[in-house]
């Protein structure tokens, strides 16, 4: 069994940075004043599955096996992956499954992925899949045909109620993300998602991450 995740590097750096500014008697940057550190992560293509879908693809009684813990509490990349079969039989192999299981099946792709597969997919909030394209998934034990569920996930920010209060926003609002560097970009529509278990984290897809050349040392700022 995979051990529980240790504190993320960003959380440790956030605490150390505040202490250093205070000891030096210097003003603490606004971004460091918040209750939690801001983390921006690139979310590669993946899927979410129901327990029934996992059994269809991997066999009766099979469950997901955690391989790597993600930043959000209880979320992980599973050891299991599937093959996605799109229009005109174009495929993506080794599509990672994220756990734990959900109550609907959903595939999240970047626009580049969708073009390569021959899909026309809408930008949607996770879980809002009505009217979206479907696909075929293949696992070692069988096939699963989805009538809907293939989306490009809307860029979004996870935050706790304390973070939401600090930034003065509520669920469903939009914020801006400013990324510095040689290819600096400001993303104008970061959907706000709030839950008591959320850590402050922004998710952008691989196309968006590549466009701004996001790196671990990139300067990032979340703006109302």
C-alpha cells in the first residue's frame, strides 16, 4: 500500500518564506500572505471511472491501485491505465486513471489530443458531461463504450473556504492567473471551485502549460 503523502514542497516553502520576510522586517508579498501556498500544476490527459467501469475493463472484483499521491487530499494516479479509441479508430494508449473512483465516467484531454484523435470536444467543468462526445475504452479484460464524457477541462482553481475568503471569491466565480517568464501569459478564466478539503491549487492542461512554459520556478500570481 502506498504510504500517505508527506507535506508538499510548496507548503514548506510557503511557511519558510513568511518566516524569512518577518525576520528580515520586510513586507510579505501579497501572494505569501494567504493562508496557504499557491500551487500551479499541469494536468495531463487522464480519465475518471466508476467502480463498475473498472470491473468491466480489468475484471470482476478489481479495484484501482494507488501509484502516486496527488496534491489534493485522497487523490492519486493509479497503476492502471486504459487505451482510448477515438473517431476513425485513432488511439491513445496508456491513458492514466485517477482515483478514487467516481460516480460517472469522464475522459479529460487537451485540445492537441482531441485534434489528433479527431474529436471536437467542449470546455467543461469536471462532471458536466451532458451533450459531450463519447469514446471506447479498452482494458485487459474488456471494452467499455461511453456515450458521452470526453471533455477539455476548464482551467480551474481548487481552494478551501479560508482561501476563498482571503481572495474574496465564491464557487463559480472566475479569477485570473498571471504566469511570468519569457513566455508570460495571463489566463483570464480560472473557474473557482471551493471545498473544505481542497488545497489551493490551479490545474491547467498540457497545452496551456506549454504555452506559458510553466516550470517549477515560474512566478505565478492569482488575481481576482
